[in-house]
């Protein structure tokens, strides 16, 4: 409506979580026109780590900007108006409230207590205080990283409450950077009829690996969730593990949950185009584009090859190299077709060795631990480095940090673009850190802010 009041953000301060023994602020988005017609009720999206959902609260300035995402989609008529409830995370407890029982580190998992807070304490407050549609069909839950696995567990345990789940960059598997040993942090659940799932991962998230997330999505498809109807899985090849990247694709789960179904309007084959007869497995990232703006990766499709003696392919897009040469793979889905030529070589190593050198400024504390997504040993004053063995093809978009909210910045203390490290072969890389976001130089060692 032309004269509708604009959307607004409000705060419910200090909402008590009885079993967690703490309080947290709740940030709520009310869509444009909420106060115009008091007979209208709204679906609700609950989101974790609420302090990053709307306006930035991190020194880096990153946030999801969900109020802007929702404003645009609603204004364009792509989704129905929705209430967004953003639940503050209590950092002093680490990520313990996001894990139910399986975690690679020795912590007290209190995910069930957090689940109780969301369902038994917070949701009734929201349903009493706002004009919600309280049933599961109109209630969504969404989060990323550790909050992604919280969404997975809570939503699949309680489909009677949450009928829509947005699971972005979930921390399903912990990879030991030193040994590459993997520890699963998830369990599989049975099919919940009608429950909508959005699950995604970026291709530049380092040890948050696409293969881990795709494996869970494939299991969900096998359990009964229908690809392209109830279940969408998406590998965004260029995306990193950050609020900025999640914000760029947050419109797609909202379209899935609160918009109309879309028709396939395009198809593309992405990912590596070189595969070894002896080497790591390669799965085609076949991406279907829908006319409503959703993009998703196909877990299964109709594939064929023009040279089966060189390269075969399975229905899930896994390349089956036979001997060196080239072959073209053709994919068909939803009335669209895409083709790409692949090269088969004799051998590609499973891992590559990357030698790192990182120089840090004089303001760096002597006892600082340095991370390039993984820990980097100290070699001497102002110098960190070593050799790390990485799975071939792993891609990292990252900033060098000294820990959470202690990332590098440029000479003028401005935000830097992410660095990119691609493990596509043995290599040596050298980086220089100019300043830290939390340390301002003074006459001596620097002053933390």
C-alpha cells in the first residue's frame, strides 16, 4: 500500500532463559504496514545470533541486513510480509547452546536447553505480543555455521513447531587442520512430511567443506525430501564463511519459505573441470536457476557423456574417469540443458602442501596466536609460518586474525577484502599484516581498543 507505515525494528530487552540461567535481547522486524490493518496475521522467521541479523554490531561492520532483504522482497511482491525475530547469542558461553550432543570439542552441550528457551519461553512471548500465524506451516528457523547445525537439530526434532528450516554453512563436520581427520557433529533424522528445507554452503569456506553439506542433503533426499519442492541445496562457489556472504543469499530461503514456486529458467555446470583417474572425487555443481531468483545445486539429474570410454557420470553428478582424454558431459533438468567439457589426467594428488609466511606489525602482542582460518605457528619476532597439507581443491577466503573480532585491516585501519588461498597445487604464499582492527599504534607496543 502506497501510504503504509515503513517497516520497523524493535527490541525486547532481557528476555529470561530459565534453563540456561541467562537473559538476552530479542530484536524484532515488523514489516511495512504492520500497524495498518490489525486483522492481518503474519508468518514468523526466527534467527540465531540476533545481534548480527539487522544492523552491524561487529567491528568489521558485517551483518545480514535482513531488514533490507525482507523490505525488498516484500516491496517487489516476491514474498508475503513476514515478522523476523532475531535471538541474541551469549558469547560468554561460546557455541555450547548451539550443539545438542555431538561436538568435536570437550564442552557441555546445552542445545536442548536453548531449544526449550526458543519453543517454550520465547515463542509464546512473540505469539502473545504480535499478530503471528503460530502454526508450524508459518514458522521458520534459520542460522549459519554453528547456528546452522542448531537450526538443523532443533527444526528436525520439532517439526511440529518449525515447518521451514534455513541451514546456511552448517558446522556438520570438524576437520583437524593437522591430520585432516574428520569428526561428524550431526545425526540423521527421518523425513518430516511437508517440512521445507534450505541448505547451502560456500565454495571458499575452507574446512567448512561442500562435500560435508552435500552429503547431509543427499541423505535428506533419500529419506524423502523432494528436490526442488521441499528441499533446496545450494553450493555458492564464490562464497566465504561470513555474514556478508550469508546476506547475499538470504533472499533465497525467504523465497522458498514465503514466496511462490518458481520454474527452471537456466542451468549451468560449475566446479573443477579436471579429474584424475587416480585422484580425489569430483562432483559437478549443476546449478539450476529459477525465474523467481532461487538458485540451487542439483543432487540428482539426467546426465550423459559423449565419450564414456574416457569419462562416465552417475545420476548424482559424480564424475567417473576411465582413462586420460576429454569428454563432454550434458545435464538435463526441468526442460533445460547444459554441457561442459572435462579433461581426464592420469593422476592428481589427494592433498597439496602449502608453505605459509605471515609477517605481522610491531604492535602485535608477543604472545599472539595467529590464524589464517587455521592456526599458524610463530617462527620468530613478527613472523609466523609453516607448511600445511590441505585437500586438493580446498578454497579459503579469509582475513588473518588473532581470534574473534581481531582481524587484520589496511594501513588506514580500513576494512580489507578477503584474501583467497586455493589448494590447487603445491605452493608458497607470503602475506603481510599492516594493522589489527582492535589495536591502535602509539609510541610503544600499541593500544588495544
